[in-house]
């Protein structure tokens, strides 16, 4: 699969592509579209690394909260645990 950015709108029987949008297309079809001048190769999609995960506070209901997977009762206790790093 190749990522392409459309330079002009294109429509077919089962698909339509808008100008400026990025699509994943089979290599052979992408090369034909690039050669025809209706698309250009798009840069690879950036992926975020999972090295850093920010602390997370989630309200579960009934006064219960989850801080990084740990359940605690009371908003003050949850916020304190969040400050301490969970």
C-alpha cells in the first residue's frame, strides 16, 4: 500500500477522492495516479511512541475515580494520588 495525496478530485463507479485528502491505495494504482498527475506520494504517517504515558484521572461514578488503573474513593484522594505519580 502507498499513501497518496490527491492533487485533483477523482471519482469512479465505487469510489470518489477529494482534492487535498490523503488515501492509502495499492502500489500499482498509486503509481498510475501519480504518473497521470492527479496525485503525489504522501509522506509516511507519523507514529507516536509509547515511551511516555501521562498520568490519567477518570471518574467512574458514585465518588469513585481511577488513577492509572488504581481505583480510589473521593476526588481529593484521586487528585493527591495523581500528583504523587499514581
